[in-house]
């Protein structure tokens, strides 16, 4: 008698997790022993998500796999997030039960995971968490990520330092797996896009160099931050150095609407700034053809090193996160960002970026994650807390 396929649900809220999850979705979709379901409920309507999912499966196959939990959000404020979260929590519980899900896979640190993961815990559905243990002290994502760690059953971390933090949180070593960052899998063979093809994609006659790829998200851990002003100054700094700047929309956080309005206004007056909602399937090739990445997104800190592109990380959002030698940090403000962009594009910095080995792995994470997902359903629900040696508050070893 043939065993029933393992029912695996993967939650995709926004492009922030769709990009890194795409290689994982591909291997799960292709596995004969897996029945994949893709849960969504923040940014995407079904047709929009289907269009953005990897081309390795047909639109019909993806449409059969997608389970919408709620309509896309029309605005992003704290009140709207709370309202959407309640809808997502109820729908997630129903979907996990009705689809008879064996394993739930989630990635990272987004606020919506606070509503997706608890229903799985209550229903006894094992949770496989990707990208735990990292540090982003300038965003509330930091707290969400560590909260999900304590709820999750298995951890697929992107780096050794992330694994060490999970052990500090009391997680057993046999539940921590250093797989590397799955988003790098789609970049390993990325071929730069010719300028003529990129110009057609952006709707311009020519692409002027240097080419900057720009993303600015609200730094959500900083109360009352002037996010619109900071985003404008950062974009103006990039334009002062780059011939063309491709800017993508900010993430689905409180403050998004202010950043988006600012960038929309700037793009209306500055034709060298091309504002797009997302690059989707074109992202790997656009990243590979860029001269510099500018902003406060994880794409500069995690992904740019794989294609040896220098990056400028702005402000506090990514503070504390592991990074390669291709990354230059800049404080908020036009003067600081412009100086950092010029530094990133200097011959010496370009040479360092070309020689950088990505600390997040070599682009072979998704097949490792597939094996862990397969085994997750068999693991015990009892997760022991591993105590570290007791230390006093002054850092000295104390009595055990």
C-alpha cells in the first residue's frame, strides 16, 4: 500500500518571504511524496501570487496549491495589521484542519507570523522555521523572529552564528540545522540582464550607469521616525551617484504608505528613478546586473554577496545582522548615504565585493530543507529546554 503524500503548507505573506521561499516551494512542488499547499493573506490575491510563483510549475498547478486566508490589505497601519491578523489566525486554523496539514513551513520574522504559527501549535502541526536566530535590532521583526523560534519544532538557520543564538534560547542542538539561506539558491546561476533588456523591462530608452537597486523599508523599532523624509534622502543620495535607480516598493509594515508616497512623488519628478512594485522572477538577473544595492533591505545584506555586488546598508533596521565584506554601512541622511554609495562604487570596494564569500551559504539550502521537512512530522512534540551554564550578571561564571 502506497503511503499518502506528506501534506506540507508554506505560508507566503509578501514578497519579503516569497523571494527566499521560492527555491523551497520549487523542491516541495516537485517532490512526489509531498502535497503542497501555499497559504497567503497579506499582500497577494490568488492570481497575483500565482503570477509571482516560480515558473517551474504551471499556473494551473500553482493555482490548485494556493489557499487564500484573507483578502490583501488595502492599507498598512497598526490597526489594520491587528484586524488582518485576527482574520489570518482564524483562517489558518481552518485551513490546517481542512487540508489535514502534516507540517507548516514559515520563514523569518514578519508580524503576520504571530497569527499564523500559534494555530499550528494549538493543533499539533509541527512548524519548520527558516531564518531564525538572526539579528535585526532596528525592526520589530527581531522580536517576532525569536518568538517564532520558541514555537517552532525544527529550525533551518542560514549561518552558524544564528544557530548559536538558538542554543542560547534553549533550543536542542538536534533541532537546529545550518542549511544556509534558501534565497541564495535562485541566485547561484543568475545571469546579468543585458542593458537593452533591462531598459525594456523598466520602460526607458537606455539604462544609465552606475545602476542602483534601491529598497527602503520603515525601521519599525524606531518610534516616530520620519520614514518618508529618510526614504527621500536615501533615494536622492543614490540618484546623486547613480545614473539609473530602480526602486521597489517598501514592505508591508506600518509606515509603508508614507515611504511609498514619498518615492512616488520623487519618481514623478525624476525620470532616472524607476519605481516598480516588485521585480518578481526578474529579481535575480536585475540584482546580478546592478552596480550597487542601496537601502535597508536584507537583499543587500544577505543576497548581494552571492552575485558579488557591493551594497550600502542604511540606518538601524538591519543592525546586528551578519554581513559580508561587500556591505558598507551608512547612517540616515543624504550626506552619509551619498558618501557610502560613492565608497561602495570605488575600485577598492568593487574588488572586495568580487572576492566576497557569502557568509549565508553557497546556494544549496532548499534540498537540505526538504529533508528536514520530511522528517519533521515524525519528531516528538516534547521539546526540552537546554540550559546553558549559569552566569552572573557581571559575566562571571556562577554556581550551577
